[in-house]
C-alpha cells in the first residue's frame, strides 16, 4: 500500500495554505502573456475585434482563470488529501477548460505573438506538408477524439496510475495535461471540424452525449463500489472528518452529477447553436456557445463547493465527523440511523427524526447540551438504560449530536 506524506491541510487552514506549484504557475503565466502579445499585434494590424473578438479574449481569460483556480489555489492542496477535491480538479480540467480554450481563438493569437518571418515560415511549412494537416484531421475526428479522451479518463483513474500520479509531480502533470489535451482534441472537431457548421454541431451533440455516458458510468462505479479504490488518500480523508469510503463516494458523485450536468449544458449550447440559420456568419453562430460558458462557470462553482461540509447547529460540532464517528462506533448494530450504511439495528429505538423530537432518553428536553450529555455517558442520565457507556469523548459527542440534528 502507498502511504503519502502526512497531511497538513485541514478545513480550518486550507484557505490560508497557498503553496502553488511553480511549473503550472509558469505555464499559465507564459501562455497568458503569449496570448496577450498575439492579440495586441493582431489588433494593431487588423483593428480591434478583428481576428479575435473581445468575447473570445474574455473566454480565454476565463479558461486560464479556471486553470489557476484548480492548480494554484488551496484546492490543489486539498486534492493531495481528498479524493473528492482531486476529482473536482479532473472535472474542471477535462470538461470545462478545453472548450473555453478553443472558444478563445488561441491559434491566431498565439501565431501573431511570433515575429513576422517565423510566423510566415511556420504557416507555409504546415501547409506545404499535407501529412500534418491530414494527421490532425484524423485525430480530431469526433469518433477517434472521443475514444482518445475516454481512454485518458479511464486509464488515469486506474488505481495504480492514480496513486503513481500522487507520488510523482511529473506524472501528475502528465495526467492533467492529458485531460486538457485530449479534451481539446474532442472539442476541436466539434468547433472547427471540416464539415458544415450544423453538421459539426449535430455530431458534437452526439459526441458529448456519449462522453457524458461513459464518464457517468465511471462516476457511478466509484460512488457505488464497496471497495476502496485509492487507499493512499485514506489518511487525508480522516483529517477532514470523512471516512475513506465517504470521500470516495463524494468523488464519484462529483464526476457523476455535476460532471454530467456540465455535459448537459454543453449539449444544450450546441443545440442552440445548431438551430441558428446556416447563412449566419460563423462568428455569430458561435455566440450562443460563448454565452453558455457563463452557465458552465456557474456549474464549475457548484463542483468546487461539493467538498464543503454541511452546516452544524451544534456549536463546535462537525456533521461529517459525527457521521464518521457513528459508523466507527458501530451504533448501527443497535439503531436504525438514516444516512449510515448498514445502520439497521432493531435493539434500540430508531434515530430517524431524532433532531425534531422534543424529548430524548424519555425524560430530557431535546437540546444540544442534553443530547451531548446522553451520548457521552447514558447511564449518568438514566441508570437503568440498556445503552452502554462507549467512552465517547466530549468532542465526539458534539460531532455525533451535530449529525443527529440533521435527521428531521
């Protein structure tokens, strides 16, 4: 089993823990600077908005901003500890960033960043070598691009490769690059295919649909599996008040639900663009797709908040830790507890709805203080109770009470 270094990032310190990796930071900065130089030169030559529109510039900026968010912010530190945070990175890199990059018209901008002679020579060299154009057309054909992208996603989530990426920064970078790169291949054929515009968009809807299908299957497998796929992150999950299986289930849900929703948004945008009359100029027919990027960014925010812990009504209590503690103590062998796997015990009373009861233990008003006292030492409240003293600490009692108060 692979054991990672001790996790130092905690819920209370994560947003103060800014330790961006130099490699991605330099790559994002250089790409942004190169693009800016190219747009400035192009506009100086052809006029503002020609070749690359203002909207396309902001779309490219949004793509770089999302890259910075998932690779340079504390989310990257969370990803070392939590599978669910790591999956959030993967969803953003594979689903959102590639279409935004291409909608930002990167090719003309990056070409115009070159001096005139090298730029002209490069364009002539590519055009004179037909095999380059043909190879690019083959690998960006929807069917093959879909296959390449799917292989990348499934391969990198194989346990051995995933945990290898956790141990090696270089392999981790290859993983992230493959998600973005194969995503660009997938979307290139949709947005810049050689067929007619409406044909490209129609095929694109089908391609995105089947992409959503296979990623949804992977997310469902991760969510519903009874086996821990990546033991290397078990310690990190505990530091966040989650059991490893809960973290894995949350990660699978991130890919399955928000990831699937993002693909639905993309298909909807392509359908709206497909409905545009064919005589419209290409730049205008892509406008609905660009407008839909706002919805895509909103969905990204939804994905990024998936790891947030539910609010607790018990001061100092953690709902997530309480759920994990109930599972660890085996409370489900005696009680039926909603949300706890296997908690179907019939020895004690069911705890479903305990948060809305007026009385607990048959005699105490249902307040956080009384519930914590009962959980910590039941015989001290009711000497004749069959519920034993399990040695629950005050902190654990607060956490358990926090979870039980969610059962209403």
